[in-house]
């Protein structure tokens, strides 16, 4: 059944062209995720990733970037700055009257809000890239337990170059996502998020099998399938509000009187709050890494806001 659906899709020239275009953009996105930023010691990064723990908050954000964050690649920030900017602009439409007016103006207003989102994305990318490089320039802060110098040259010229390259990479990701939305299949940003997670998630699952054995691996797989099923159930759930149309008589004929419903999704916001919360949790951890990580308040932040098994997190 599924194979026949794919076969019919590829028989349609326009749909086939869109599918191949989307796959090409996904391949280009993955290619940029493995290109190291100028100034980063690629060998040191690979040795650190192979020998130390990459969990915690940086590990979670690294999952959304397809493994590009901890490698400090050109696409290190991934799609997170754009998603955060989109959420902020949507929230500002309720607070700022100018944004609310633009939202009601239709296509022209939406285009203006999209332009503001792009500007905000660049600003957030500069801030996050600066913080990321400031953390990575000190051995052991970005990748826990790594004592090698990931950035050998810490001169201001090199740092500015890295910030410029990573920010440009974020702009390219934003452009690729919009290309998929306009000329490909599906929502571009969602496709890129899926590409990032699909690139690193299977490897992390297989590492569980290698370290814990088949029993733990199969148990986690079963729990994962149940969680996915529950998420799909909640995502597709609707509250149906019944609507009764009044009857109308024209001449000797009677029209109307039918009953229908208004479908209202149970989960209106989708996965956006989870992604936005992850972005907000990134800030206190980043501040703690800027200062003495052994200070009591920094240890408290690391324990409560970075470790995924803590109730506050």
C-alpha cells in the first residue's frame, strides 16, 4: 500500500520534481553541517566527541542541529535561531499594535513580519554564535571533559571571522527552509528539523545497544514507539463543536437543516512550545559557562537546568 502511494507520487511530474528538489536541499543542508568553521581544529573536535560525554543541554541542542553544534561547523546553530525568532514575532503581534495591524493586512503584512523575523534571526545568530565561541575557546566547557584546544587561534580577527561564517550559515539555512516551503514538499523548517534529528538519532540509539545490550535497546525502542503513538494521538485529536444549520423554505421546497461540526485541535501549538523552552533553557547554561563553572550558583544551574533527568528541567 505504502509503496504504491510512492509509485503514484513519482509518476506525477510536478510532484516528482518537488520531491527531488526537497531531497537535494536536505543533502545540501547535511553537507553544510559537516563543514568545519575556519579556525576550528577538526581533529581535536573529533577526538573529544569520541572520548567524552556529550549529554546535557548542549547535547540536546546538538540533536536539533544534526550534530553540527558540537562540531562547530558552518551550520552549527541549525534552525533554532529562526524558530526562536518566529515565536518571538508571533508573541509580539499580541503586544505591539503595529505587528497586530500587519498580521491583519493579509499577504503584504505577512511578508513584512517575515522580513522582521529574518532580521531578528540574524541578531540572535550573532548573539548565540558569540556565546558559543566564547564557551568553546576554553577547553572543557563546550564538550565536558575535553582538554584539547578546539580553537587554537583565539585572536580577535579569527573570532570575528568565525562569528561571520556561522551567522552566514544560519542565513543560508533560513534560505534553504524557505526554498523548500516555496518549491518543495511540506514546511521547509519542519523538514530541516526532521533532517537534523534523523541524522544523529539512529547513531545515538545504536550507542545504547553497544553500551547496554539488546534488552535495554529493545525496551527503549518499545517505549519510544509508544511515546510517538501518544504524540500522534494528541496531535490528531479534535474537539468537535456541533453546528446546526437552520431550515429554510423556498416555495414548496425546504433547504438546510443539516448538522456539521467545527473541528478544534486539542493541541493548538504543536511542538513549538517545547522548542522555545529548549531555547530559553540554553540561556542560563550559557551564562554559567561564561563565568566560573565551579561557583555554587553555576553548579545549581548545571544541575537543575542542564541535566534532563531533573524535575525542574
